C-alpha cells in the first residue's frame, strides 16, 4: 500500500462503496408497496435488537481486534441500511422550505456518515457520546415511521418515539452522572446499594417523560411520516371525489364566475390509521381561514381524497395563495400553492 496509493484508497473507501450498494439494494427491496410495511417493521426491530447486542458486547472484546472490527462493521451496516430505507418515507413527508426540512437534512447527514467508513470511524467510534446520539436519533426516526404503521396517530407517535429513544440512552447517561460509577455503600451509607439499583429505572422514566414532553413541543419540526400529500390542487368543484377544472393559477374574472373554489387534496396514510387534518388557507403568508376536516382513513394507495371550499377569496383576492395541510397537532403534511391574477 505504501508503494501503490490506489490500494490504500481502495482499502479505505472500498468497503464504503460496497456498503452503499448494499444499502441501495435494501432500499429497492422495501420500496415494493404498502403490503411490505409489516416486513419493514419487523426488520427494524431485528436490526435494533442486533445493534443493542453488538454495542453491549463490544467493550468485552479488547483483546480480539478482528472480532471488534467485525462487530463495528455490522453495527455500521445496520445503521446504514435502516437509515437508507427510512429516507424515502421522510422525503415524501417533508415539506421543503419549512421547519420539518431540517429533520430530513439531519437524516441525510446521518445516512452519509454511516456510509463512509473513514468519517464513521473518526466521529462515531472515536467519540462514544456521538455514537449514543446517533443510536438514539436513528431509533427515534425508525419508531416515528413504525408506530403509525400499527395505527398510532402522529400526534402520539412522535412524542412516544422520543420518549423511548431517550430511554435507550439511559445506560450512557447513567455512566456519566457523578453517582453513576458507584454510590457510597457500606456502614456509612447502607442504603447505597438499593439507591444505586433504583437510579437507572428512575432516570429512564423521568428522561422518557421529559423527552415525550419535549417532542410534543417541537413536533411541528418533524415530518409526519408516513403521511404525505399524494396530490393537491385548486379546482372549481369536486365531482365523484375528483377535482373539476384543476388550476395552479386563476384570474379574478374566472374566480367570480366560479362563485367559489375548492382545495382538493389526496393524503396517503398507512392501512388502519385515522388522522384528523385541517386546511389552512393563506394569502401572501397571512392566515385567511381554517377548515377542520373529517379524519382521513388510511389504506388507499393513491391517498384519501378530501377537500375544503371557500365561497369567495375576499374583495381583493389578487396575490399568492397557499393551503397548508396540517395534522391535529400541527405537523405539516404538505402545501398546495396557487396564484390569483388581476
């Protein structure tokens, strides 16, 4: 390798390329349709069980470098496969140029980090805290997709996923606490052993509840995956649950001739899920009206079709309009835009 730098690059980056190819193959296998969601959920659970086992086993293999290397590669491969499988779900649910786009960028960064070995080794393997955070973030992102697949609404799914993800950090947090390495015990403090045994579950429950509350406060920044806007448009009317004369722009004369407009949306949700939604009508960024709609029913591949109607758009409708589709807890599913011209 000293004489041929190409071999050094191949050894350094070759496994990364093979891992990326494996991740793409995994992605193709799971992008077959909604009927494969149970397989996805089961695979996620198996991946995390394996990752937990490998991470717990690694510190005991100080004298076996090749076995530790194999475990490190296995854990990294599990991270990468899961994150790549999750990317299409979050891509479909993310509304770019909105707050939840930040979460998608973090997910992309995590997927890239787990793909390239030199970066993974320099950050995750060198800094244990970074490894714990990557594990919690990936676990949260997985549960945020998996829980709605079993019928849990996004308003509860995201906070619950956050609480459970924090609980996976309990051993790491416990070790860095002043008393985590051993509370005083013996004659001076006979109850120390009992308190030390109670501290991890107390920490897990308290931290999980705090994370549940924290995610509840910031869930507007989290894509409501796997919900996503399959179709959205302005239309003159709706007939047989299909838009009549869909438009992306309309003149004032046409608007008056129509005697009102509708915003038609088709929202994808997994089978068994019922999710209340709202349409927020905005003109030039200012909220004009809010329409609360009946809960969407999951299971239709083309999306559950619903709409809201506005009898008029005010005395001066000219401008840029948008209709935001929100869950009952304020997560942005998508946005439809249209213009009214003079």
